[in-house]
C-alpha cells in the first residue's frame, strides 16, 4: 500500500488509528511518585533526552486554547533555534525598562482604572476587575502608549474568551480573537520607535510571527497568569485579618507616596506571594516527552513517553499544615521549623530547567506593586461561603469599594457600611460560588464530565455553553488526530 493510501485508510478509521497511535506512547508517568522524588526533578528536567515538547495531546490542547497564537507559542515549541530566539526576545522585552519606569506605568494605569469605575461601591467579580488593569499595563509597557477604551474592550473580550475556554466555561470564538490579533499587527507598524524592541534582535523574526508571539506570550499567558496570581493573593489577603493588619501597619508607618525601594524591603509581601504560589500554583502540571529511550532508577522510559510534573503535589510535601495559607512560614525562624532547607525543586511555581518561566522576577515585582496599590485604596469583601480552589473556574464574587482616603468622599460612612453588608449578603445567597475541578478544561474524561455537570448546575440545562468542555474536547481530539495523520504521511 502506498503512503497516500495508507493515510486515507487511517483517515477513514479514526478509532483504529487512535488505538495504534496511543500504543506507541509506551508509558506516561507523573512525578513525584514513590520512585522518583522531588530530588530527581532537577536531573529529569535538565536531561537532554527528556526535552521533547509539542507532540502530544496535552500540548495540542494548549495550542488550541491559544489560537491564533498557538503555532508559535513559546511554551509549546520544541527546543531548538526557533524557540531559543523567541525566548531571548521575550526576556529582552520583559527587562528593557527600569523598575521605576514599570512602576510609573502601573500607578498611572491604576489611577485610570479607578477613575473608570462607574460607582464607588458595587458587586463584581475579581477576574473581571483585574484583567483589564493588567491588559492596560502590558499594552503600555509594550507599545509605549495608553490603550484606548475601544482597544481595551477588544483585548479584554479576546483574552476573556481564551481564559474562559481554558476553564471550560466558554467555546473558542475566532471572531473576538482576530480583532486583537489585527490590533497587535497594527501596533507593530511603529516597531522602530518602540522602547521594548530597541534592544531586541528582530532581524530573523517575520512580523507575523512577532505579532503571534506577543499575542500568545504577553496578552494570553502574561495577562491570564498575572490576573490569576493577583486574584488568588487578594482573596487570601482580604479573608485574613492578621495579614490585613500586618499590611495596614506597614502602610501607616510609611510615607504617603511609597517608593519601590520601600516596597522591595517589605519582606512580608514576598512571603504572601510565595504562599499564594505555593498553595495555588498556576500550572497544575506540565509535561516533557522522552525523545530517546532511557532508564532512570530502574524505570525504563521508552521514546515517546510523557513525564508529567505535578506542581501542587510538590508544594505540599515539605510543610506542616500544608493546606493552610500562612505567609509567616516563609520567615527565617518559621522556615527552620517547617522546612529546614528547601531544595531547588521543592518550590517551583515558575518551573525548573532550561524551559522555566522567563518572567519570574518581572511578575514578582509587578505583582508586589499592584497588590500593594490595590490594598492601599480598595476594600474587597468576599462571601464567606466562597470556596477558594486552585482553578477558581468562574472567578471570585466580590463587593468592591474604595477605602481609607477614598472613603472620605462619602458624607455618611455608616450608610456605606450598611450597603456593603447588604451587597455581601446578596452575593452569599447566590448559589454555587465555586466548584473544585482540577482539570484543564476537562481534558480527562472525568474532568470533562465533572465540568459538564458543574456547568449544568450553574447555567441550567437550556444553556448551550454548559456543554463547552465536551465540544472543546472533541474539537481538540480531531485536530490532534489530523496532525498525527499529516505527520505520518510526511
Ligand atoms: C505568576 C505568574 C506566572 C507563573 C506562575 C508562571 C509559571 C510558569 C511555568 C511553571 C512555566 C514553565 C512551564 C514548563 O516547564 O513547562 C512558565 C513558562 C513560561 N512563562 Fe510563565 N508564569 C507566570 C507569568 C508569566 C508572564 C507574566 C509571562 C510573560 C509576560 C510568562 C511567560 C512564560 C513563557 C513565555 C514561558 C515558556 C518558557 C519557555 O518554554 O521557554 N509567564 N511559566
């Protein structure tokens, strides 16, 4: 049979192809496990024969969620020159500006964000509030200009669609995403004048690839990760009186305009961020594919096997009361009691090895300023029955109000407090505040069905989007199979 006919034969018999294909992947394992501990993670993640990427269902799904940026999405690219160039570009774009310059942009966008609030007290959702703020900051950092309200609407809609598709509560909409992509291409027309590109070596990168790279890395990954990180952190801060007292004490002792140097020295804020990432690591799992069979600790890993790294599990292994949010455990004395010496692989929210996150320092610094600025100006009340899980599928319901200085704007403070309580009770009475589903848009069969059931509970049987995890899963499966056939025919 010719290759062509063989390809057609497989095309007509998807199920058979699926069986043959899955048999080729000899073994998938998850670490840490009883044989491979966190001590082994470093050597596995640096092993040149375990650097494969982009050739499995998990990565195909990530690419699908990141459409139209998926094909050049840095996280899913195979290691090699193309990936190396894009990684270099990301780093130079993230670290071109001084911290003071970045902070100035954060503060000015924060002011605009506050001014754009229609009311000084209202119910909302933390994702919906935080996401546009982060978009406007990234936009100005990259394109040296403020985002217009029309552009913000386009970017927000596109990124919300990506965020919700990944969470399995929406279907992918090409229409809303294309608008953002077109705008990014438009912005890149002024590339020679843009600050962040001045130090970047762009000669080998076509404009279209550059637009996709920026859309995928900065607006998809960057905005979504930062929004989630800040959301998790704020939930824990505002729900914990001791943490709030500590932060308030620091603010009261400092001068009204707090400099970056002062924020940087306030170590308790680092402990809060560490604890947030320890308990709510944004990556539940990542994967690497074995490119050449090898044996590690008498486990034979055949070519094609996939190794999953479970971040949540690692982050809970070495602590007393691992499920409680306790920033003080990161202080010197506490760390000695809780975890005598953390090795490199025991706290890895930004990954490990040559493919670790290039934005670690940038994200920490940016988040510190944003969290601090929000805490100083805003009061957030979170319903007591909200269940805080790592994936928070539908964001966090909140009562949003301005605090301290801003409160003086009201003539009658008493009535504000009453209103806040009333709004909070109305949120608490709404059904189903969050569901625990620890699956990427239901990529496993169990995850898919759990999501459908949760969506049905939330949206009701009549809503089509309740079935979005199933539809998404079927679409990804078909795309993956077609790519495998194409590969086979080549
Ligand atoms: C709290 C926020 C963030 C967390 C927890 C985080 C976490 C991670 C992790 C764990 C990886 C490694 C994945 C792996 O090993 O397979 C990664 C990779 C990556 N992250 Fe982040 N990230 C965050 C924010 C950001 C931001 C703000 C950006 C960009 C502006 C970014 C861009 C990237 C890129 C491009 C990669 C791929 C690196 C490569 O393969 O070369 N991340 N991130």
